[in-house]
C-alpha cells in the first residue's frame, strides 16, 4: 500500500514538471526600427501581424528562409532584475537577424518585447514553441 502511494506521488510530481516544459529554450532581445526591408517579404507592409508582434530569428531558426511566416508562442522565463511579465504572446517570423553574430535566438519587435518584458533593453531567457 505504501509503494502505491509513493508511486502516485512520484507520477503526480513528474506530470506537473512535464507540463512546464512545452517548447525550446533560448534568449531574446528587442530590435529597433527600421523593420523594412525584411528577408521574408521585402517592403510589403502586410507581412506585419496586428499589434506588431513579430520577430527576426537567428541562424538556428532561420532554416534557409523556411522560417518566414512561422508562428511561435513564447513567454519570458527569466533575466536580470526580474524583467518578465506573465503570460504568452504569439509572434510571426518576418526577418533573419541582420547582426553577425546575432545577439539572441530571437529578436522581438519593440511592441512584442514590451509585451513580455518590463525592461526594454534586457536580454531575457524565453521558452518558445512553433504553433
């Protein structure tokens, strides 16, 4: 009977941990305008989603341009001075990181970054998953 109770407790604890690991872990920072032209759709204004929740991605996510238009759900996990806001945002890939080397896994537009972080110039740790 004790063994069954211990097994139930262990399975319960493991299932709670698994729930928090939904996607990949990386870093994010913000990037400033001008946002045009982009590597995905040049100068087209209609590539930007409502609310300007879009990102530029580093080589690891770029996939030779196949990342264009992909959508990710992300949330801030941590950073210096507790920069994270609660909740998640959905973003769309519109560009390849222009800096070499790219300073983060994902560069968020100013609007996207301010949706997840209190600190506009911070580098944060994020969890993201393709949706």
